[in-house]
C-alpha cells in the first residue's frame, strides 16, 4: 500500500513510523510516499502540530521516499 503525503504548509511536516519510531521530515511544499505491506493492520494519526504518526503492524519495515517541491512539481507534465 502506497500512502502519499503532500506538505502544503510553509514549515516541515514530520512523519513518525511506529513501532520502531523512524522519523522523516517532509520539507515545506514537499511530498512523502510511505509504502506499507498489504494485508496487515495499520493506522494513521494526524496531529495539528505538523506531524503524522503511522502505526505499521506488518512484519516488513515501511519504506519512505521524500521529494522536495522541485521533484514532485514536475510529475505528470507532458514532455514536448
């Protein structure tokens, strides 16, 4: 399962992956894609202080890809 998170704020957004407490900071205007193993329970808690907690109860570790504003702003544009 791929979960995209876009940070539309002017400050970084912190993502915590539990229960191992990995921490990732999504830059202002950036994006993160969190990949979790399908078929296992998970939950997402969004907090008003610019952080998200994702509980991954699958046996595999979650992966997180971070993109700054420049990288994801070009996705989906047609090439001439």
